[in-house]
C-alpha cells in the first residue's frame, strides 16, 4: 500500500537496497534528506550545473565570465561555446551591436566556423 506523499523510486530503481542499483551507482557523492513524507536525494553542484543556472536565469554575461574563469579545468569547450553564443544572441537581440562586436574577438576566438555563423555574408557586388 502506498503512503500519502510517497513518490517511490525513480528511473527503474528499487527500494529494496543498494545491491539492486549498484551498477547505476553515481560517481559523485550523494546526500539524503529525510522528512516524514519524503526522501530527497541531493548531489553536489558542479561547474556545468552553475553555468546552466546562470543561463536559465538570463545572466549571460555572468555565464561567460564564469566559463572564462573555469577555462580548461571544469567545463568542456562545448559548454564555453554555448555560453558565448547565448551571450552574443542576447546582445544582438537587445540591439547592443557595439558591445557584441567588441566581445566577438574573445568569444569566437579563431574558430572560422563560428565567425561565419555570426557574421552576415557580404552583400553581392554591384
């Protein structure tokens, strides 16, 4: 019988014990918060989680600053590139062209594919 407020195990796990889910054991430490109605599993936040938090709240410049500070040790190139592109899109959507242009050199680096993605093609001659 189910108790009120009990959500049960998720992702196909079982409530019987650790041996049932040992193959799926997380590589990071987990913390458990127990209340009369809930058992909450908490994990420590990592750099990618913090970057996602900043982006979800529209703090694109802070996300780029964080990605820049974490360069090479905590975030992948794809995470840093995502933050840079979202920041550029945010600046351009707000018609902040001068700030976007000033930031492009650092944000896009020497990646020619990114430059061609963000710079409009030249007008046809004539």
